[in-house]
C-alpha cells in the first residue's frame, strides 16, 4: 500500500512539472497582421489589400505599410528576417516602375514584438487601365520560423495566408455612382478629374449621396468654363480627340 502511495505521489509530482513547460519554446515565428475596415469600426484580418491613386489625382506616390508580428517572446537583441517578392503573376508590379525596390531583409528591433515595413508605390500611366499586384512573402531563417501558414477569420469563416500578403495597386477612376449624363455628358476620366479640380471638390464627391440640383450646378459650371476656354481659342478635347461636352439636359 505504501509503495502505491509513493508511486502516486511521484506521478503527481511529474505531472505538475510537465504542466510548467512554457506554451511556446524554440525558434520564434513571424506572420503578417494586416486589417481592413469594410464598415466604420469593423476590422477584418486580410491577406490582400487595395491601394488606388484614383481618388488622389495630384499624388505621384503613396506609402503602404505591412505590419509583421512576432509569435513568441521578445528578446534583447535585434532579429533579422527575410522577405521575398513573388513576381510570377502576369500583372506583377515592377520595381522602379510601380514601386520602389526594398531590401530582402528587415529587422525586428530589440524588445519589440512587431515591425512595420513601408513600401513606396509609384503612380504610372498603365495603372489607369490595369491593376498590378505586389506579392510579398515572409521566409524562414535562423531567427524566425513561418510555421503559421494560415489564420482563420471568424467573421468571414475563411482561412487566409499569414505569410504572404498581396497589395493590388491601380489608378482606375471608375464612373462614379451619381454621374448623371443628362447634366455631365458622357463619362470620361479626364472630364471627371478636371471637374473636381476646377470645383475644388474631392474625387469621391459623386460617389456619395448628392442632390440632382448640385450635379446640375456642376454641369452648368463646366459648360460655361468650356465655352469660355473655346472662345479664347483653347478648346478642351477628350483623350479620344473629341471635343469635351456636357449633358444635353442643361
């Protein structure tokens, strides 16, 4: 009986010792932690993001930040990790044309559990007709593993990549929701940008709720301006060579 009690005590002691082993040990891991806000106050973790120059016609470049997080304990020294650009897609963004090339290594600073990698995108004319993709992958090295390949997003009930993030970039200014041909004439990107510049309004204006009267005012303003330019010998043409005109309902 005494032997059984002694064996039970040893077994319980061993169990307690095993339960004290840290949940995480060994080489730390890294993964992307990037969110989008589809509706105000609601954030969803994503493995792809969209950057567009369309709503900022005066900008020639834009910074997009990739947040990279560490799985595991922080340490007192800087830790380097590796990055790879996957450029095999037909619409792959090109360094020096669509974005500024960046190093293939980066550092998680000492004592930190995350770092931010800024990528500078460059506006290029071909972005008006095509969307380009920059696909960035995290790679393992002696400091970090990439053993968290996927993450589950409860809101969408889908798995996303935790080690590959794709940024889609364009300059495609689509016909806005409240573009009324009767007042503004046939839609063109050139006319839309010109209208916003002359009226000093955001490019997003005609995608938000707006009154018919306001749209008619915009049309009349542009019609008068175009007529004044023509009278001064400066006829404004569309990109296809036709004369820029406003709607027949004015």
